[in-house]
C-alpha cells in the first residue's frame, strides 16, 4: 500500500461540488481518501488574469502504481468535463500528484515529487494541513519547512 498526496483545483463551474464529486470518485477508484484539507480560495498562478481557484489537498492510500494513479487522476478530470485548451488556463478540475511515498521519478509523463510544489503556496498551504511533517524526498525538507521558505505571494484564503 502506498500513500499519495494529491492537489485538487477548480476555477470553472460549481467549484465546491466539482471538488466534492472528485473526492468521491477518487475514493471509489484510486483508494481510500484518509485525509482532506479545508478548501482554499487561491489567486490563479501562471496566467493570473482568470478566476480564482478553489484548492484542496487530500491523502490517498492506494495500491495503484504511480502511472496508474496518474491515469485515474486524469479520468477524474475528464469526468468533470475538463478540456485541455491552454497551458495554465481555466479548468473545471485539475488533479495533481504532489507526493507518492518517498518516490523520486522523472519520466516524460510524470515527475515526482511534483516539480512546482516548492514554488506554489496554493499547493503548500492546503498540504501543510494534512502533511506538515512529511519529507520532500529530493529537497529533504518537510512540507512545513517548504511553506516557511516559499516566496510566492499570491493570495491563499481559507474558506468557511
Ligand atoms: O496546476 C494546478 C492548476 N492551477 C492552479 C491551481 O490549482 N490553483 C491556483 N491558484 N492557480 C493555478 N494555476 C494552475 S495551472
């Protein structure tokens, strides 16, 4: 059994419902979702002139191998009507694998840990809620340490 941390994000449609349904689907197909952060309203990163995202981090106990988990994440995005139009553009659902055990992987399809995790407060703030002490296997720092050192200034707000 492996432990994976995923980040869900949505900035199109009914974002709360999209995230809730994505977790239900991942729980049925990827493995047990054993922890979920609160929802955070986050300013768009990359292309900043687009609606704010809702982001949420989850922890999944899974028997899927990394590429199988990636396919399941992509199937979850498709189910939410995700269209891959422009890079960094608005989307109904994005599901990224942030960490998978202490695996380091560098392939054309998947890089683990997620290569942009240390530079994104929208991922680190939700993740620290459920994985503060988890080690980044390349940087050898905890998620809490990565957040403390992150220089990203885009707004990340806890929703009620
Ligand atoms: O890479 C995830 C999709 N995404 C996001 C996101 O989830 N949240 C925020 N705040 N900005 C983003 N830009 C992209 S692309």
